[in-house]
C-alpha cells in the first residue's frame, strides 16, 4: 500500500475506522478463527518449530511507529527469547508522541498488554486484539481513549493495522499463549527504535518529554530479550 506520509494512514481513515469491538454479523466469530486456523495454523506451527518454539509459548509484541514494524518475540522452554518474525505495520495514524485524549487519532506509546477479554474475533477489521490502553501511567496523566487495537485491514485511527493475512497469524499465536498459561501478552510501542544514535537524531524541539521514560523502557526490554 503506498504511503502518503510516514506518520499517517491512508486518506479517508476517519470515515472508515472505529477500531473498537463492533461485531461483523456476516462472519460468526468461531468460523472466522477456525478459518484462520485452517489457512495458516499449520504454517505458523511449522515456522515456530523451525526455531524450537511452539504454539502456546510466551509472546511479546514490540512495535516501532516510525519504522512501521512489529516484532514478535517468543520464549523457548529453556527461557531464551527468540525473534520469530518482524511484520510491516500497514497503517498507524497520528504523529510522533503518545495518545493523550479520545479522538486524537494517536497510536499510544508505552507498555501495554493483551488480556483474554481483549481478543475480538468479530472485529470490523477481520480480527482484533485490544492492547489495554489506557494503562496506569496514562490514567495518572489524565489520558483518555479506549478500544485501541492491533487488527487486520489497512486503515487506522489510533490502532496498528496489520492486514488480514498477518493478523490471522498474530491472533492465533497470541490466543494460544493466553490459553496456555499467560495472563497477558505484553505489547511495547515505541516512537522509533530508541538506540543512542536514533535518540540523538530525534533530539531537539521535536523531542517529547515522555520519551525519556521510554528510553529506559527500551533499554530494559532489549536487555531482557537479548538475555543480558
């Protein structure tokens, strides 16, 4: 899909996307998930097995808004975190900086989590997973908004749109982890890859105050995923 600008989704998004939990009556939820399993379940299992991983292993999702990438990390039985796949984010509306209020079109930035109740097999956008915005920090700062999802399709108002083919793989993987023993699947969203070089390049008038805390979160997460 051609991009109009690196930080904005396709034109007309505001008319198309309400990224919440409104059902699509034409496709019963279990049929949709079953169809996804039939289409890509074997492929996902085989791809995981190639890296000594399995459906039901713990999962962490890490998104980078500027790069438009979502990393999927899975943990082996012996405790090592493995980068399973990196998928392109097809649409992520807004501009640099966190989501602060309902209707601002911003994709949140920070640490969130997908709970069992946040799985939406009847999303308007094929399949959806609620990331749990606002988190405790957002609430303390008076931020508002709801129903921020990782979903299919290619349109976004504050959500991460992954396309239908990719969301089927993500949904099955996260669903299996939650059904196994995970209370939630962590989702970390960063404005960009917060390496020292990238932070230096973004320093100046455009630097958002909240990014100071995100730098520390990014460093901690990288140490954990690398086993450091």
